[in-house]
C-alpha cells in the first residue's frame, strides 16, 4: 500500500511535459501568430518578427533547444494547445478565470490596456458615441466579449478573424473604430503615411501569460523563473523598447 501511494504521489500526469523532455527532443514547439504586429508578424522580407517571436526564441535559447514556430490564429490557438500541436502558446493570451479552466498560464510577461481606437478627429470620446458606428474586433479574442457587453445598443460590431483583417478594415474605412490594445495606434500610424490614430478611451487591461496544458508544473515553474529573470535583468523591457 505504501509503495502504491508513493507511486501515485511521484508520478506525473500523462500529458505533462517537463524541461528534461524538451531538452531531450531538442525542440520547443511554440504557437505564434503571424498577423499580430508588433508582437508577431511577417516583415517585407517574409521574416517572422515581433516581440513574441523574440521572446519565444529567447526561451528556446535558454533551454538550449531549437524553437519551432507553429502558426495559429486567435480562434484556434487554444485548440492547438489542447491537441498538442504546440508545446506552449506565446500569443497575446489574456489570463482569465474561464481560460484557466482549460489551460495553465505562466506569470504575465505583458500588460496591455485596451479600448476604442480611432482617428484623432473622430467624434468618439465616450461609449455613447459608438451608437450608429461600426466598431471592429477580432472574433473570439479578449476584446470580443468586452466590447459586446459594454457597447451601447445601436453599436454595429464587426468581427474579423485576425489582426491583419482588423487593421486593414480600420485603414480602409470599413469601420469607424476598433477595439484593441494600446500599441495598435502606433502600428496603424506606421502602416499609413500621415496616420493620426489614437486610443480614444481605455476600457480594460489584459495580462498576457504563456499558455500550456494543465498539470505541467515543472514547465510552468521554469517559465515563471525565466520571465522573472528577464524582467529583473532588463531583457524584457528591452524587447518593449525595441518594438
């Protein structure tokens, strides 16, 4: 009986991935976007770049393994993780109680205030001003339920599959405003010469964590230690300065 109890206490869940196992395979599969500037996108040379791409590469380097990017979307990223097509997710995954019933999170590596973004000369200054306006949001992303709940009756919410589609809708005038994080006005202004986009009102703040399958305590502890380390030595801040 004692032997059986000891085995139960020391055994790990069947789906748990440890640091030793990652290092043994020599590869870390990371779920990443390729349409979410400045976090992860393809540049003019078709190179995969961005803050989250760099962060994933730093994690792999610290482990001494190769980083294998797995391109996912906002809609299928959690499903990808649950079906084990990626070891971890580094994709603007906001920590929420609902998501925590499906996946585990590392300590946050980013915090982003989010709200309504529009041109500076837009009359939108408060939520009531959204009545009759077309407001874009990424389908199934963090902002979708927030906007749906907060928008006054008469707001026309248009949903897009990814960041690329959302930004193009704003630049082309398909929508009057979008709901996104506070770094997006800068991205829009880089994409359009003379752009004058800004955050008109802030509605919420999201803390982003690295996602992994439940019960992977060894992996989560290592990631928490890694994020703490690069926060303390300035490397994490340097990533934000870069992008």
